[in-house]
């Protein structure tokens, strides 16, 4: 089964992640924002990059390889809701 935003990706973000990033205009809990195709799916790519480079969340806890793989697979599967 394809990776789904609601079932597999949204639960990876903590409430503190959602609240802090909302203030920067990045609603991590929003499917429409995360799957916005504008600029070659820039929002999802930027989020993934910030997690891979461990620039986010500041000071951790950083995402495990399993979490990063799941996010990448969601993108590869075509950003399923
Ligand atoms: C496009 C990607 C992102 C950008 C450009 C970004 C940018 C920022 C900036 C500028 C801050 C405030 C300054 C700082 O505390 O360093 C911040 C804070 C924060 N971000 Fe992000 N962020 C991104 C993605 C994420 C993601 C994916 C998560 C969580 C999974 C996250 C979690 C947090 C948290 C929890 C804070 C508050 C830290 C604190 O105040 O202790 N951010 N982010």
C-alpha cells in the first residue's frame, strides 16, 4: 500500500513541531501545503532536507533513518493524502 500523509506522515510530527513551524508559515500538518506541487514540490523537499541535515528540529530529537525513508517513499509514491 502506498504511504499516506494522514496515516504515515502526519503522525511523525510532534505538536511542538507543528506549533512552532506554523509561526513561520510552514504548516507541517497540512496536506495541501506539504503536497503543493509548486516549484517541483519544494515544500516537501525543503522539509525533508531540513530533517536529513538535522537542522530541524533544533537540537533534536532527529528523525531516524526509518522515518526519513518513510517520508521519501511518500514523495516517491506521489504524495498520497
Ligand atoms: C523547510 C524546512 C524548515 C525550515 C526552513 C525551518 C525553519 C525554522 C526556523 C527559522 C526556526 C526558528 C529558529 C530556530 O529555533 O532555529 C525553527 C524552529 C523550529 N522548528 Fe523548524 N524549519 C523547518 C522544518 C522543520 C521540521 C520538519 C520540524 C520538525 C520535524 C521543525 C521543528 C521546529 C521546532 C520544534 C522549532 C522550535 C525550536 C525551539 O524553539 O526550541 N522545523 N524552524
